[in-house]
C-alpha cells in the first residue's frame, strides 16, 4: 500500500485540526455574542480532542469531548440566561477588562510556551498510532500514583465550587423568600 | 490499523455510514408511524389508516411533503446558526451507529471504547438544540432550549453512573465484549436498578414524555423547534427518532443481552433479529410510557433527578464496586 498518500492525509488532517482549534478560539474571544463564544469554545475544545486522537489516545480524546464539550460548555451555556436579546444594541467593550484579558492570556502563553520549549521532545518510535502507551490502565495508574496530589487538588477545587454554589443559592433563596 | 485506514477498514466505514444513514431514515419513518399507531390504539382509535395498508405509507407521504416545503427564516433570527443547528443535531446521532453491535460480525467498527464514544458524542445534541432554540429569536424556542439544557445536565449524570456500574462489572468499554459476557445471564438480572435508572434517564435525554418539557406543546407551542419548517423541522424529527433507536439499542446491548437469546437459548434465530426485536420492544415501551403518563412539572423533573436518581445511582455504583472487589 502507498504510505505517502496516507501520510499526506494524516498531515492534512493535522493542519485542519489546527485551523479548527485556532478559529474556534478566535470565535470564542472576538464576537460580542455569548452564544457564538460558547460554540467557538466548543469548536476549539473539539479541535483539542482531535490532537489527542492524533497523538494516539482515543480515550483521552473522548474524555476531552465528554468533559469539556459535554459538561463545561453546557455549564457555560447557562450564561445565555444573562445574555441580551438579539435585537438590543451591544455596549462597547470596557478597555480595562480587555487589557486584563490580554495580560492573563500573555501570562498563560508565556508559561505554556516555556514548558513546551523546556521539554525534551522525542520523536515517537514507529507510527503515530500507539494506543497501548495511553491505555485506560496506564492513565488510571498514573493518576492515582504519580499525579495523585494534582488529582486531589483538582477535586478540592470542584468541592469548593460546589460548596460555593450551595451557599450562594441558599443565601439568595433566603433573601428572596 | 494504519495500513487498512484507506483500504478495507476505510471502505467498511464509508459503506457502514451509508447503510446507517439509509437505515436511520427508514427507521424514523417506521417509528413515526408506529408512534401514531400506538398512540391511536391506546386512545381507542385506529390511527392513520388511509395511505397504504393500515397507513404504513402515511409517514412516507408526510416526509415527501416536508421535503417540498419552503424553509422559512424568521425575520430577526440568526441565519447561520439557524441553519447550522438541524445539521449539528444529526451528526452525533450518526456517530452512534459506528459502534452498535447488531450481531457478532455486523458492527461497523468494533472499538474498545465504543460505550464512551456514544456518550461523548451524544452531548453535542444538547448544544445543537440550544443553538437552534436561541437562533430562532423566539421566546418559546429559547425557553425550550434552556429547559433542554438543564434537563440534559441533570439526567446525564445518573445515565452515565448507571452505565458505569456495568463497565465496572465487566472491566470493558467495548460493546461486543459486554454483549459476549451476557451469553447466559443478561445484566438486567444482575443490575436491575441500573437498568431502570438508565431507561428513565434515557427517556429524559431523548426529550420524550413524561420528560418532554423542552417542547411541551401545551405551554411552549413546540419548544426549541417552534420556528423550523420544512426539512429543518424534518431533521430534528429524524434526529429525535434515531436518538430513540440508539438509546434503546445501547440499553439492549448493555442490559438485555444484545444479540444473545434469553438464558443462552437462541431458538435458532439469528442474533441480528434478537437485537432488533429487543430494541424495538424497548422503543415500544418508551412510546407506551409517553401515551400513558402525564408530563411532569419542571421542578418535579429536577428534584427527581437530583434527589432520587443521582443518589440511587451513586449507591448502586458503590455497591457494585464493593461486590466486584469481594468476588
């Protein structure tokens, strides 16, 4: 079988995924319409799950889809209830918020780029599809041994969020009733 | 896998998707007819009778009429999203067909993570419903869409927890593996609570009565698809009935033994017929429920999920984990 054709398709698929992710991220930031933002974010996250697929882990890709698109984006969707109707004029962006956003994005970008540059990347031996390294067992083992602390801290964040939601809802209900 | 990507495997995928697409359309036509017949007989009337014997061609005629109708765009609607939504609602439904195990050889792509794939893509349906409801710029459509999101968030949790208890039992996310293990005993006998929770949550996930508040016709006109006409509406309908099929097919393979006969007795009937028979029987049960129970109120719906279904499914999961650990 002609492998150069296959390689070309894989390369093309990779760059399409890159384009999808970046355009999704742009849609998530620039339009002044909250539903466009959410859908753009969903598109970007679907693109990221495409990267996981490209790296050979279907499991992580599907989890990305289930958690980030299925749960996080849907949770953000509740912000729709705070959004303006289509026919109402949109007020201009406030400059302070824009600069804060740019600052936060720059800090994150420098951090991520620093990690990416410092990592000693090794070309994957053989073909890109090597699912055995990223099997469910291996991920589970890594999460509960080496990355146990990170795992627990993330759970703690979720716990704080839940308690916060309960308290906020409880207070507002008591005030209104 | 990489060698066959464009060869045999790729061909199989494309052929499978084409067959799945045609099956989905025929299935939807049949189910709409069945729904009208079931509702008719439950209400002591014959249902459609005019077109074809016992009205079997009624839905084909309706579909042709829908295709011929004009697509009406509401004046202040968001044009792009308005037309994107019906397409978006249909894609995840088709992905589900990729991994459904109709019989030992009759599965488009037998992958290790089939169960996860179906549920990962099913969430996109909610985004599509929301997009459609919001883009219509109609208050009934938006209310229906927002209700749909809240309902899906609430019922996805017990649904996944019920499925998790099966996964925990068999240590596998592959549909065909799960079905093979049910050769003698269906998992509904080992996990009756999980099965019940799955069926209730699945009814809610497919927006079927008594959980059809996103499109409650007595209060919201038609919910999120109020403004859709012609094939835009047709695609929503197609997606709803295909979704019903997929949900019931997943239930068949997770709880009712898939292509296996009852207690290992297959009576010489091919597996695919067992599978389809059980799936359509479950669909019939869901229709039966729709025409028998009244619609629940929104607060009842939310309370039922968060205060009954989720605790029960969590307890079920913990008990399953303990039992699996002991055995």
